[in-house]
C-alpha cells in the first residue's frame, strides 16, 4: 500500500501543482487588475510579515516526524498517543502566541511596514494583518492532524485535498473580485479554506487513522530532546524565511508598494519554480527517516539522493529554458507592462536556486541524522550576506538589485558550502552526484539553443502564440533528454506505468 501511496501521491502532487499553477496564472492578473498596483503591493507586503508568524512553529513538525516514525516502527501506540497529545497542546499554545504577536504588529504598523506607504495603504495593511493573523493562529493546532496524515504516508488524501484547495479557492475568489470585493475578501476566503481543510483532516484522522491523544504524564525529557533537535531546525527555517522575504520589506521601506508589486510577480513565479522540486522530495520525507532509523548504508541513501536529484534537475532545467524561450512575452501579458522587469528578476532568482533545489532531499537526510546544525549556521551566513549585499543594491537598482543580492549568497551558501558538508560529514557521495548530473548536460545543448532562438526570432504574442512555441520547445526538450540524457533504468521508470495504463485501457476497450 505504501508504494501505491508514494506513486499516487507523487502523481497527485504534480497534478495539484500544475492545476494550482494554471489557476493561479489565470487568477493573478485578474487580481492585479482588480486591486490595482498599489493595493496588490500592500497585499504582497503583508504576506511575508504573516509568514514570519508561522515561524513560531519552531520547526517542531520535523521533530514530530522523527519521533513518531520511531514509535511507529516499534509499534508503540501508547507513546504515539502521548506524542499526539503533547503536540496538540504545544501547537494550541503557539497559536495563542501568534495571535498576540500578530495583533501587536497590527497595532504598530509604521514600525513593521515603514514610512513609504500612504495612510490609506497603512489602514488596509492593518486590516489584512488582523485577518491573516487569525488564519495563521488557527492553522497551528490543525497542522497536527495534517502532520499525522503525512507521517502515516496517506498521500492520496492529502494531495486530493491540496488539489481542492489550490483550484477551488482561486475560482471562488475570482467572482468576488469581479463584483468589486477587494483584498480583504481574499484574506477571509483563505481563512475559510484553512478551517475547511483542517476539519477534513480531523475527520480523516479520526475515521481512517484512528488517531489517539493522551494528555497526561507528558514526557518532559522527550520534550527537552525535541526542542534540542528542533532548535537548529528552527534557526534554519527562520533564516531561510528571512532570506526569501527580506527583499520585499527592503523594497517597501525604500521604494514603496509599486516596486514591491513587481518583485512579488517574480517571487510568485520563483515559488512555482521551486515547488517543482520540493513537491517530489517532500513525499519521501518519512521514507528517509525510516531508512536512517533502520541504519540503511550510506550508499543506498546516496543512490536515492542521486535519483531524485537527476529527476529534479531535468524538470527545473526544462522550466528554466522554457522561461527563457517565452517568459518575457508571458510576463507582459500576465502581469502587464508595469511589471515587465519581473522577467529579469525571475531569471535572477531561478538560476541560483537550481543548485539547492535539486538537493532538497539532503535537508531531510540531515534532520533524520540529527546533523542539521551546520546547515542552519550556513543559512545564518547566507541571510546576513543577503541583507548586507541587498541594501545598497536595493537603493541603486530597486527590485533587480535585491534579486542579485539574494542570488549570490544562495549560490555560495546553499550550494557550494553545503555540498562540501554533505560529502565530508553526511556520507553522501557528492562527486558521484555531480557526475550523474553533468551526464545530463549534453542532452540540454539542443533545447538551450532552441530556447534562445525562440526568444530572439519567434516573437511570440498572445497566449496562443506563447503556448504554440512553448509546446514546440517542450517537445524538443523531451526528445533530446530521452535520446541522450536518460539511462535505460530511468526510461523504464517512465514507460512501465504508461504501459500498464495503456494495457488497462485496451483491455477495457476489447471487452466492449
């Protein structure tokens, strides 16, 4: 069943991502048009501020996965119930803390959002801050049930629910925008869907997983051990969040809401881009913890790390070159000429994130081995460098400057330094990893040339023109990678499920 859950979960993850991205691509320009550059910019400023409130989870989700997996492997139902009770109590208290901090920020908006916003923009930011704070607070206790579903590897339910959220939420918001409702309606809808998905998770955990909670005799020794484990996870999450959010705050303080709006368009594209890598590696999190708990040899973990990395590299380079091919006309159509710079900014964000994105699985390997302290320290260095470099570049070049300021530290810290650590201390075969990655490069030459030619000569216009040239590029990419890049084993992984699907379809047709 687990194998089916992982395969179907992977398929549904990408289906959810694709559907959510397509719906969002339709929804975002409507949102920008209906809200206007100023209100969209304010909404974009509040979002990272609220995302900081989510840091009060302190990375405890990783500890839950780590310890629940251990108890599950030992079939220790009593301690599983105690762990569930402890986490529900802790997350409920953290939810209250989020309310207090969020409302305090809303009561002092100039300290949080700077002096460049107008009085009307500040008033809107305050209202949004109150609504989004409530959403963040209620998500804390509800996340225990989602984590329990994840650690039990019930990916099909989780991903089906994600599909419903990613598709239905924007589809309900669009008519609200069309009848004149504004950003506050979007925030209220997000709150409603957080409650909706949370209730469904509770029902599923009770009906299908028979989740149990025990609130007595908390194991404070275990609690101390968990906070010791999550301390460096938390530091890593904080600085990672800071690294990707500080740009918007710098732009808000120095340039105002319009520049933030342009950067947010590129940032949104970068989120889609990185999601293509994290979607697959996230599903393998429980498996990695099980492998480490069962003392699987490092070579087997390296093999998994390399297989996943090659897959992620193929997906990300296909998207990167595709964006080079048709990205500029797409940004003009999608976000308007006022946000044309988002194309260059997005490229500056895409390129350095390839290196850490294809090694996302390494993060869970570090946590499973309880060796994530070094990564957190490296991320502190990355965040400090980002701020130091971005401040002068932001003043000089605006959104493009902060994108450059983010790209350089990400490449150095998340990429070069972490590769050295993986190889020397974690037991991952990084030289073999890069040999297997570079083996794909010859298959990318033709697609790269095709992307540049399309960008320079095709002059794609309109969504149909962009789609036409985009499809041509994708076909060229797939053919080139299939003929030159993939190994026989990788081809078999692709063709085997397709053969089974075709066989089932033909069998049903023959019975008719």
